[in-house]
C-alpha cells in the first residue's frame, strides 16, 4: 500500500513508462550571491548550487542531458526524461536567455518535460508568462524554495526574502496555471517541533501542488558548518527525522504530490548527519513507521482543517 502521493506514481500515470529527472546546471547564479540581495547565500549553501554533483560540468545543456541520459538508461532502463534545471536560481536571467535554454533542453530526444527550480523573488511578470507557456506545451513543474514559513527563520538562515515573496509568487503561478512544488527543510535552527509541523498547514492553505521535504544537512565550507562545529546547531537523529516526516505527511493535503522525503548530500562534502547517506534505509523507515501507525498522507488533514 502506497501511503503517500508519490511523484513516481504520478509519472507512471502520465507517461506509462520509466521517466527520470536529469539535473542540469545552466550557468545561473543567485541574487543572494551576486550582490543583488546578498553575497554569502543561505547558511547551508556551499556555493556549488543545489544538486550540482553528478552533472557533466563544462558541457552545454544538451550535452549534459545526453550524458545523463546514457547513465539513466543503463542504470534504470529509463525511456523518457525530464530536464531538471536545478543548480542555483533558474529563472534569474532575461526571458530571452531562459527561453533559449529551456528550448534547448526540450529539443533533446526523449525529453518530455521541464522542472525549473528557483527562488520566489526571481519571478517577474514576464518570466511567469514565459513559464506559463511551457506549462501549456509540456509536462512542467516550477520548484520554489520556501524552506520555512517563518520569517524569523528565513532571516536566521540568510534567505534574503520573506514569506510575502513566496505568497506573491504563488499568486502569480496560480493565476497562470503553473504547478508549484515547494521545498521545505525540517530541523532548521531555532524551530520547535510544532513550528516545523505547522509548515504542512501552510502548504495546504497556500495551495501548492507538490512538496519536497528536506533534511537539514551540514556541508563543508558553509556558515552552517561553522555554527555546527562551534556547537551552536544540533542535527536531528534518524528516528526523530522519520517521526517528523510521518507527522508532517499526516497533516498534508492528500492531493499534494510528494516529490522528496529526504535530501541528497554530496558524500565528499557532507559533515552531518552521516546517517542521511543511507537514503533508502531512511525511506524504508518512513514507510515502516506509517505502516506501524496505520496512517497515511492526509490522515490528520480533515481533523486539523489543513
């Protein structure tokens, strides 16, 4: 029994075959690093960009996708692919450049859709209009980094935007029919268990279509690493994280697509928690805990009112 609305199941329903995401680094930067908003980035960002490992750096978008396709066909026997613009803020450029990059990705054989990851403060009207045009012509998701619905946490982790930026971006996406997957992090410094779980209710009310739940990782060469090594920040242990994820899922609208339940940290740069390297073991623990409880995504949604 599938106890949550898994992204993999949606892909099977839509395409009827094995579909894999292929991460792309299109050479973007971030307003929280280039001086527009800040220069240091978020406290957990090491300056390489999310998901930058495993990408054929130096190649153009088409070259990266062709290289990744070979790996995924060999490893998973995938038949179709989604280009995932993952590293940094992938709407942080003029629309002409964005269109050229997205079109290059869709021109690669067997690439059937796009996922574009960005910040909520990098979505001017003309960019939203461009994204809406892709949402109409192909399988499309926009990923927005929320991380936390608490303004004090967003300030503490150096996000460089507030909650209002996210709600404004959501409004623009809803108006245009763009599906949004929000990123949230469990275990952020200074948040209580109740505050972490309140994020599920916020996502329900915001009307997001998908969610990626991440574990806070400590990576080398980050401000978070300095705080952790000084003893100012503590990491969740595995059992605590598994329990939090299950509690979060129980409060989450069952219609929201769950695209991730734990994050991937580059093994070479990860400082803590080392247990997170056993990704499939963590996922199995989440499945087992939901089964033990006899619950599933949305079990407490009606009770809590979302």
